C-alpha cells in the first residue's frame, strides 16, 4: 500500500510530444477548496435575485391592474315598485355580469386614462346640424342636432337631450359614439356644446360654462320643445353634465314637462363635499385635479380677449389680477375661486359650490332617474356615493347603479386586451331609455283601456 501511494505521488511521465506534468503540492489547499466551493453558489444567488425581481414586478402588476378583483353584476339600489320590477326585467345589463377587458379593464385608472386619451374605439362621425342661440346676456350658445336613423322601438318621436362632461362638446369621440348608437335605435339627439369649449366658436360675452349653470342647456331644451312639439325627452348627462341636467330638472317643475326620464353618469353630486377629497393624493386625485386644471387654463386663456380684454364689460368682481392668479393655479378649486364663480357674482367659493351642485335639487325630480357611478372611479370619492344611495332609499323613481369597474366614463368591454367600440355605458343608457319608453306606452294603453271600459259602463 505504501508503495502504491508513493507511486501515485511520483511526477507524471510525459507522453510522446507532450510536456511533462506534475502535481504541485506546495500551493495552499485552502484557497483552492474555497474557490471550488464558492464558484457554483454565484449563479444561484443571481437567479434568486432575478426571481425576487420578477415576483415583485408581478405583484405590482396584479395590484395596479386589480386582477384579483372579481367580475359581477352592478350593485343596484332602489325601492321595490312596479317601475323597478319592470326595469329589472327589461334591462338585462342591470342584472348581467359586467365584463371589462381581462388584462387592464379592472383598473379604474387605466379605464379613465383610455377614455381621456382615446375616447372610444373606431369612433363614428354622425352627421348633424349646428344651431346657434343668442342668450339674454349676449352669449352665443351652440348645440348640434342629429336626426334618428331608424324607427324607435315604440314608434314615438323621442329626443335625447345630452349634456357632455367638463369642457366637452359634440365632437368628442365618446359623445360621437353614443350619438351614433342612439340614432340607430331611433332617437333624435341634441348635444350641448359647453360655452367656450369649441375652439372655433368665439365667445360673444365675458362668460363661459361653469359647474352648474343651466342656462344654455335650458335654451337647447326649449328649442327642441318648440321645434318638435310632439316629441318626448330623455335627458342624459355625463360627469359635470350630469350635475347640470339634474339641477336643471329640479329647479322648476315646468322643466320636467315632456321628460320621460333622466340618466346621470359619473357625476360627483356635491362640489362642496368633493372639494377636500379632490385635493388628496389618494387614488391620484390630486394629479387628476392638476391635469384638469391645466386643461381649463388653456381653454380660458384661449378666450383671453373676450374675458379679460380692455373693451369688455367684465363682471365687477372679475379683475385683471385674476388673470395673473390663473397662470399659477394648480387646481380646479383655485380656478373656480379666482375666475369661474365671478361670472355669476358669487361672493365665495363655498357659496358657488353650494348653489351650483345638484344635491339640493335631486329630491325635486319626479321623473324616473337613473344615477350611474363606478366603484373604482378615481375622480369620485366613495364618500360622495352616499348621496345617490340615500336618495334611492327614499324615492321610488330613483335607481342607483354601481358596477365594480369602469373608471370615470370608461366602462370599456372586451375579452382580453382590445376593447369593443361600444361600451357598457352606451348600451345601458339606451336600454334604460327604451324600457322607460315601453313603460310609458304600457301605462298609456292601460289608461286608454280603463277609459273605454268606463265609457261602456
């Protein structure tokens, strides 16, 4: 054995044409052993870091896209009545599961951003006529009129009077898409262009649209009533437009004449309550506030001469210094306080918000009223949703519809990635309007039958 070991330790003899090789036992064995042990561990460490990074990214994606959130039918708040039971039978979308696009549709932020950036998919271009109305203060109000493209399901003459969102008009893609769909279902559509919102229409008085001014909307409705005396009205408002139409209907009982129903989508109900929440960073509302304020500044400054020019007879409270404050404004509240409230002579922002919010008028609306909000709307704080919930508990004519997803005026539908041209909101508003028209027709027929039976007796 000793000889064998001694032989193994002898230098290796080189083969033909090969240099001699020998084992060098004088090098420290500890260094070699440590190197041999450490070398295979480095890739394992790097693989662990990579896996951890991938896991973190996936976690963020799941949280941001809200992928764990379930799909479900919208939550409904209403009083049990003949009307509500009829609506549940006639409007499948109220009880059917709303399915947003699988990858991103459960994120209220992405739904809101896509609506703001893209509007709608493959938006049509409905053909209409622009109408001009001169207001009592010299302002020129405009709206676009679109005739129906088919016969209505009940065969009646029905006109949808539509009020868009903040700084919006009939040329916005989401409005065009909805109007085209309504036309194809037999509705005439009249769409208000907010005062100052159209870039090619100059202001003719030192005033532009505000949060709750109903003058221009009322002028459009009166024009429709006079021009089409046999028509009945379906009132529709989006976002800020929802506040305006609800306030308009509640201002006087006469405003509800010939109105079949009203639909409000994604409004906040009370600007005074929303004021604090809109300054919070929760759900990035402060960032949205900044973006909307920046857009409002651009619109106001585009009408600088009409609002602040030397030749203009401005409201007494509106001063040239307000223009300099406008440049530094970073929120809608600052713009409202320095400029917007002064168009109508309000003494304070609090007074302006209290008087112009529809919350004070909702209980005066007696026609069927559907209020729609999304639970993940980043612009409307959940505390504001107690207003429509409370109203629906007290009034039989009110139904509050609250889907889990949809963002602010998004409500896109689709299977995986790409949304469909028509949204859940587009279809719901028309489906609800059709049901109300059928409800009124059934009531009329029952009334006629009862009258005939009474005459026979």
